């Protein structure tokens, strides 16, 4: 187990590679809609298929990471991500693009499962998750700034995900092999804190669905309702992700001082308000304000949720994988849900429906966080220069 001061760079790299596809979902879906013969709803369905495949990988591999070996499984996931996303970026036939996206999604889910178990094994899982979110936010922001200037085509964001998987591959040599971290292989240990874990597994799909229903159509809100150019939308997303970097840094600096219940409960309520604002945007100011506020709050709450799930099974990280996979189910349904709601009722009504759902599920999430808060969290300290390092690395 790493010391509190040790930065687990291979784990952070895996986290970034696994989470990059959901972070780039608006530009992936937007470019599929713009450059392939598919409707907006069909493009959202392709994004949902990608993320559903990712969730499936997490559920299948939750209890198998130690048995198969983190190193072997991470390499398999990165290979699938590179082949799937890379193939989808190079072809134009819709069935082949769908197949590549689904294959790449399974690879992303595999990589994320490995990262989740390794995060849970850290002495301070919340610090590690915040650093991972810093990394993926910085890289996604760089992609949003770059892609609009590289030309047309559906493949550029997919290629960025594939190349990230390739770049992370050399770091997998520092991960443990099969059986290297097992405490015992004689009798499988039961899942601890079963009630709290099951509540999180039950509500996380709804929480993630609301986030990604908005995120999946945010590009279209900016282009069609706020009447912005693709380059302007890309700048807004990059600035918003930069605000997310500052938000996660603040969450990491606060660490356990606010407990878990307040950041998760109040943060979810704030996210609901941000979704309403962003979904009703009609100009640059309102669109930028909603997206920046939402992107500031979302990763903060997510970092506490990841740390909460990891704390429920610190020895093996099974709840971290299961909760993460449940979150991916909601993430998978998000683009299609957002597309259908906005097509039937418009973006503002979609935002109101999603916000109402978030306010309902904030209650059980807060209850679980309060119960887990009785176990003291370690103090989280993130060096001040971390965002600059992450941003420079991503650039």
C-alpha cells in the first residue's frame, strides 16, 4: 500500500485512460451526428452503447482483478480501447463505427475496473481519486481546445481516446501481476457494509444518468439553442473543465474537513440547479455560466463518491468497482435519455426533469455518506503545483 505522500502514477494514468471517453462524450456524439448519416438520437444511442459496454466490463470484472492480475487486465483493456476507438475513428460505415465504439467501451471499462481496485488499495483513496479527476479533466480540456482546429470528421475525438490508451501502456509494467496483492486465496471474503453498498449501487445509475443526459447534449445546446460555433463551444467546455480542475483541487485540499454527507448531499442539490441553468441557456453568457458551474460541482461530488465507495471495501475495492459500474449504467443511458427528452419536450424541460430526479436521490446518498462518515477519513493534502503539472502533462 502506498504511503500518503506517494503518488501512484500508473493508477492515475489508468484512471485517465478509462474515464476519458465519458468526458469527451459531447464532442464524440456531436461529431457522429454531424459527419455520419445518423440522426441526433441515433448518435446518442451510439454513445450509450459505448458506455453500456464499459459498464458491462466493470460488472463482469469486479471480483476478478486480483485473480487475473492488474497488469494483465490493464494491458488487455488498453489494447481493446486502442483497437476499438482507433478502428472506429478510421472507418465511415456506421455498423463498423458502432462495433468499434462498443469494443473500445469494453476496454475503457476494463481499465477503469483495474484503476478502481488500485485506488481502493491506497491509504487515501479520496486523494488518489481527486488526482485522477484532475488528470482526466486537464486532458479532456486540451482535447476540446485542439479538436475544432484539426478539421472535420467524426474520428478525431475517438482517435484521442485511442492514443491515450496507447500512451498509458508503458506504465502498466509497474502494476502487480496475478496474485501479487492477494491477502489469501483460500476463502473469498464477503462484501463488507452490504446495505450501504447496495444503496449506492441502486442510486448511482440515476445520479450519473442525470449528469450525462446533460453532458451528452451540451454540445447541441450550445450549437442550436445558444447559437454558438463549434469553436466557441469547445472553448466553453475547456474553460468549464479548467474550473473543474480548481474545484477538485479545492475538494482535495478540504478532504475530510466537511465530512462526506455535506459535499455529496448539498453538492448534488447544487448540480441540480446547474443543470436547469445550462439546459435553459440561450446565449453565450448563460451557456458558459451553466456549464462552468456544473463542471465545477460535478467532479467535486464525484471525487467524494469514489472515495466513499472505496472506503466500503478498502482491502479489495469490490464496492468501488461495483458502484463505478453502476454509475456507468447511468452514464450509458444518459446520452439517449437526454436526446429523447430534449427531442420530445425541449432542453429546458429536460433540465427540470433531471434536476428533480437528482433532488430525490440526494436523500439516500446523504444517509449513506453520514453513516460512513463515522469512520474518520484521512487528511487529504494535494500539492499546490499539482494542477499545473497535470495540465502541462495533458498538453
